[in-house]
């Protein structure tokens, strides 16, 4: 399951965050960061899914 979340986070960061944390504040922050630029959303997605 973890590999699927990693792939989802790399391809579409909000999807990976939503799969692991639900549709809360973390998801909304990641969605905004992804809309502002893919790289900030990707970094945030990897951080919240794997560095915490």
C-alpha cells in the first residue's frame, strides 16, 4: 500500500496526501501549493507522507 501512496504523491501530490491524511487542512494546503507550482506541492506531499 505504501508504494501506491508514493506513486500517487509523485504523480499528483494532493491525491497522495488525501489517500493518507483525508480531506482536511493538510490536503487543502497541498492543493494550493500544487496549484501554485508542482514542485512545492510535491515537496510538501513527500514531507507530510514520509518525514513525519
